[in-house]
C-alpha cells in the first residue's frame, strides 16, 4: 500500500533534515546535540557527542559547525511512501 507523506524541502526541492532518506538523527536530536555543545564545548567534544548520538566524530563536528543539517525548509512536498 502506498501512502503520501508531506516532507520539508530546500530551495532546490530536495528533502532536508529528518525528512532526508539518509538522515541518522531526527531534527529534535540535532537540536539537543547543538544545545549540549553550546552548554559546555569542552565537556561536549565532537568525540563525546558522536559516541552519545551514535554518529561519526566528523559528522558531529560538521553539525556543530553548520556544515550539515543547517538548512531551513523553504517549502513542502508530497512524496509517495511504500
């Protein structure tokens, strides 16, 4: 049975955030990761964040530096889900 789902997309119509098919973290988890890092950057190193959130150290660093998961939804699109 196919179902339709509304997802967030960027300027180019590409899915972003936890609507992206390869997203490992939810948007809520990303927000929490960023809050932890901001609260105490020395304690919440990229390595510690990576361990807690089960992601790579480089992915944790990229999220904290705004290189990943930093887009704002510009629109919404409907996709067909299996």
